[in-house]
């Protein structure tokens, strides 16, 4: 897995989660999704393809949150994370991906950092720190299309023009370098947030993404306090390392801010 990730920026493990566990996760996440849709009705109807901060308290009760934390902090999941982020992996966020309401809405090529970094900063981000997605489809879906090795290599002219919609290109156009990875319920796709990728809409798309990163304060400013487990839950997890690393960085940052204030 590690060599494949280093080479291509992603890998797939088929049938990673057993059917009964997927069913239990799907029940919780469908409940979250229905509540989220009501609160975000306009956004959902207009253009949404994902929601975030699933482990927060706004839409889930404590037993549901604990169920998700138990899954994220399981040895099985954290063993995969540790194979990619070998030094102090940190929990960053969760997302739920679904089909857009508008059937004519097209998917789009992107690198995650492009929404908050300049071109020069995006190029620099290829050198690190790491941000990794663990995507787990809750239902069979068309999967994702990725550009292998783009987690290390900068865009070709074609890729850059399409991704940024330069020279009259559109970000939904096909790329000659794209590779499709079809995913079924219970599969696991691990991929770098830095790489060029796009989700493929269709079927009953519903996928959980768990984001992990290096213990970097600039990255962990995106981690919400409300989405982290309390001490009682932490003490019950098989592997709480990623949560503990996030809490340590955030506590250090908060204490520094208080001192500076």
C-alpha cells in the first residue's frame, strides 16, 4: 500500500469494511444527511455535492457521534493511516459526498488546496505537509477519477487549463491522464488531497470521507473543536492517536493565542 501511494498518490482496498458495519454506518450517516438537507435546503438544491463536520453535535446525538468516533479510531482504520502518515497523524475533518440535485450539474477536476492557495502555494504544497482522504462508499457508486502521481507532479498544460478553466477550457472536460476507480460499498479509497481528482456522479452515491493530516497547525485550523471526541470517548477508542494529536496542536495554539492576547 505504501509503495503504491508513494508512486501514484492513491490506492484501493476492496471490501475493506464488512457489510454489517457498512449498514450501521449508513444508518447514522443517512440520518445526518436528512437533517443536514433540511437545514441547508437552498444550498442542497442549488449546487451542493458534499457536506462536512459530520462528527459535530448539530445533527447527531452522543451515541451516534461515539459510533463514528469508534470507527475512525479503530485499529483497522488507523493502521491504514499510519502506513501513509508515519509521524503523528492528526484527525482533520469528515465529509459526506452525494449526487447533486441538478442532474445537469457536472463534476469537476480540482486539487483540494486550490480553493485557499495561490498557484505558487499549490506547487509548494506538493512537497508537504500531507493531507489524506480515506473514502468509504456506503452504497455502490461510479467512483472517482484521478491523475496518478499528480500528488508529486505539477499539472501538464492540459491539466492546468482544464482544472483552472483557462483558454476557454472547462473543468468538467475529460483529461487524457485520468484513471477511473469504480467503488462499491465497503471499499476503501485512500488518496492525497493534493492530487488532481474528481468524483463521478451517478447511482446512489453516498460516501464517507475521513481526512487526516500531518500535525501541522496551519492545517489543523480547519479542524472544528465541536467535531472532536471528549475524554470519555477518547479513553474508549482502540487507537486515539489521531484525535490526541489534533487536540494537542489545537490546545497549544489556543494557549499561545491567549498568552499573546
